[in-house]
C-alpha cells in the first residue's frame, strides 16, 4: 500500500478518535424525559401535527405547504375557491398528522418501556422499530402529499409569488404541474 494511503488512513483514525474523545459519551440530560428518544418539543410537535421539516423536499422544490399558502393568500392572490380547498387539504393533513403523531409517541413509549422493564430482546426491538419506522413514513407521506395537492391548485404566477414571499428562487420544475402542463 502506498505511503500516502497509509498516512491518510492513520489521519482518519486519529480524527475520528479525537471526535469520540470530545464527546462525553453520556446523555444524562435526557434521563428525565418521559420518552427518552423524544424531546418535549418533538412530543408537542407530533401531538399538534406540525411538519417538523418532514416536507422539505416538497417545500424547497416548488410544492408549497397548505398552511403557508393560507398565511400568504393575499400576497399570492389565492381565490376564495382555492383557499377553501387548501383549508380542506390542511385540515385533512393535520388530522392525519395528529393521529399518526400520537401513534409515534405511543410506539416510542413502548420501546422505551421495553428497555426500562428489561423486556427488550432482538425480536421485539426489530418489531417495534419497524413499526416506528412505518409510522414515521406514513406521517411524512401525509405532509408531503398535502404539499403536492396544494401545488396542483396553484397557478404559475401564484407559485412564483409564494417562492418570492418565502425567499426561494423559483425554478422551472416548480412551475410545471405533475402532468407536465402549465396552469
């Protein structure tokens, strides 16, 4: 093996060892959490059905969120009919997100409880984490789908106004509808 590869390998091991040494290795501040894997803010966000950044691929690629469209309706010249439909989408999304958020909280509490009681084993961990993963996937899909439905309601001009109001640079893909036709 050439010397420079060997030197690079030692350097990388040294850097990662230094990073591990800098971390105290503990999570003592998390011990008082009701559910160790979730902060109080995360629990509140899940209960309220908030987005928590789950929709960033949609939001930052031209598919606005229904809540933000309603907040910016005047700047975007959203029609009353559009606003009514966006409100329906928002309400549907919030309801689904709150239901799924409650399920995520419950599933995380069960996982936490399994470790607390000493009942956790490989099979139960795989089962519980698979359930948590599936619930999180459904939750994210509920938010992303609402963005997609909202985008379909808006014109190119409204999308441009949204992007401007939110500080995004509009780009060609945000102006096209899913079918490739422009509004």
